[in-house]
C-alpha cells in the first residue's frame, strides 16, 4: 500500500538528522525488505523543519522499523493514499 509520510524535526537537531539520514541510506541498502520502499522524496517544505516522503509499505513491520529507526530525530505521520480508479471501484461496489 502507498503512504505519504509527513515528518518534522527540531531545527536545533539538524546535524543529528542529517547524520541519521546518511546512516539510514546505508542501512536500507543492506536490509531493503526491512523498511518501506521510498518512491518520492524526502522533500523539505521550503524554509521549514518538516517535509514529506512517499513510500510503498508491503508488511506491517516496515513502518514500525522505519519509525523506530528515526524516533529520536523525527516525528512521523503515515497517511495511506489510494489511486482514484481504485477508490472509485471500491465505492461503486458499495
């Protein structure tokens, strides 16, 4: 399933966030099935200490692992997104 992840960090912790993100890029290459597949971003909102990332989550452990990896640095919210055609098909069946 596709998700948009909204995230935010404390601007005073920017150096830690950057360090952790670099480590995560190495970790995800070693264990790609452990984390969501990133499909868009991460992108910062201009002039703010927050942004978005889009991803595909294949099992319930992936978002938990992702959150646990960054829990000290980022506040995250996962919002599921559905293609319009899929939503229309589901709606029309009801």
